[in-house]
């Protein structure tokens, strides 16, 4: 799950061609990492619910209670968008539209695309771990939940040299 979350942040953050041109992995701050995670988290939970439905019992957290968690996290995701957008722009070396009708398209597309990509990598075992982890973290306030998940991403990035940036 940690590596998958790191991959989500990676997808949100940049195009592969811009990253391939950089010799050293760029660095983002823990706050920027947390903004990317907070922005993507509701969509990731939804994608995991869809992906894992066939491998989890009917009363599993993903399916039975994940909608409530997504709704709880959505306001924080919206607040995190400006910083997540700015972080993605700086890593990709390209500008996303700001204050135009196209910004809403970018905002609506990035997290679901990243979430779908990550969810595809989950097998039954990973689904069970994700279900248990989310059930344990769900009672946390949104800020704390995003902070914990951002720490997991940070750990996953350290273990995975394929992620084209680091948190420092």
C-alpha cells in the first residue's frame, strides 16, 4: 500500500518525460507531499472500493463505510487542491490552468486518474490490508488521516527509487 500510495503521488506530480530529463530526483516538502495525498485520498478510497469489492466480504470497511470516509475527506481534498496543483506544476515543469474553466477539469481529472492506476495494482491480499488500514484510520480527523498517509507515502518513496521525486 505504501508503494502504491507513492505511485499515486508520482502520477499526480508529473509527466514522465519531464522527470526523465532530470538527473537528480527533485525534492518536495512534507507539506507539499501531504497536500498531494490529501487531494488524492478520497478518490483513491473510491477506486479501492471498486477494485476490492470482489475480494472482500460484504461487510468490509471498503464498501460498507468507505463512502462516509470519502465524504469526510472531500472538504480537505478541496482545500489541498491549490497546493497540490502548485506542487504538481513545479515537479512537471508545466502549468496547469489557474482560475479558468479548465482548472476544474484538471482538478477533477488528476486524482481519479491516479487512483484508478493505483487500484489496478491491488490484489486480494493488498485489498485486505488496505481495508484494515482504512478502518483503523477512519476515526481520525481528516488532517491527521492525511498526515499519516503522507508519512506512509514518504516511507514508500524512500524504498522505491522509481518514484521521480523525494520528500525532504
